[in-house]
């Protein structure tokens, strides 16, 4: 069984549970490691786990009928995803791929539903999470259609600093340019050029192994 202190460290939602609720949550979670470029689940799979990223990075996306890969968002450490599938008991509508070696905490559906039906703290977290998720994907739809590559990259980076979706993130993001391109839907070369422009404009700093955010609000509204 996963340790209580460890669960509270990797899952912000667990900090609002009662002791009996925490014990049930601990019993329903297993951990698994996925290698770089390994599929966690594919569109159409009945992958019955609510999933948290302990370490690593996950790309959420899909492939169109003509074979075009479409990136929707990235899931960094601290993020939990798949709650909609758990509630609706349906097949996944997207692919989830580990972009680097990634450790996941996976809660089975029975445990998820028990917490949903019995825990006030868990439900409060889910309401906030679903509300932020809706806003995130409305934003993705908007700037995916209206903004150029540089603005899409800026907004994609900013989306990884949502305090509800990624509660423990700091201003430094450990991510490669290739990974940023993967979750933004642009090439690595274009990502490099756009990052340099954003750095010259004082919005971020490009550092070894990642980027540090200087002006998060300007990143969030970039292109308006």
C-alpha cells in the first residue's frame, strides 16, 4: 500500500481527505513507470485508472483520420487526468504518451467512484479541477485557431503553470525544446526560434534542461 505521507506529497487532492478516506485512496493506487515514447493509453482504450504524474511528462493528443497528429496539452508532475472518463465510464478519447521516462500513480475506478460518492473534500477538488480543465480546453481551441506558432507556444507554456491543474509547479520548468514542441504541436526548430524571441521580449529565460518563467501574465495573454 502506498504510504500516506508519500501520497500527500504527490497528490494535492489527498491533503483534504479524512483519515478513513485517505486509507481507502492509498489502497486503490498503484505506481507504474513508462519509458520515453511509450503509450500509456490509446484512443478507444478502456483504461480504467485516474492517473497522476509523479515524475516525467505526458503528452495528451490524438491522430486525425488523415494521419495528422494533434497535440492537446501536456501533463507535468503533480497533474492528474482522466476524471471525465472515470465519471462517464467510457473509452478514452485521446492518446496519452510518455515523452520521457515517466512514473505514474494510478487509482482504480472503484476507488475513484467511492471517493466521488463519499468524500466532500474529494468532490470539491474535482469541481475545481473540471472547471479549470474546461477553461483550459476552451483556450486551446481558441488559440489553436487564431494564433501563430509563437503565441501558441507561449500559451502552451503558460498553461503548464495553472495552480489547480499543476499545483506544485515552480517558475522553472524542466522540459526540453523537443518536448515543448510536442505538446504545442510545432516543430523543434520552430520551437527554438520562438523561444529565443520570447526570451528577447523578457518573458522567459532559456536554461540548460528547461525554461524559467519571468512574466507569466504576459505569456498567458500573448498574441492578444
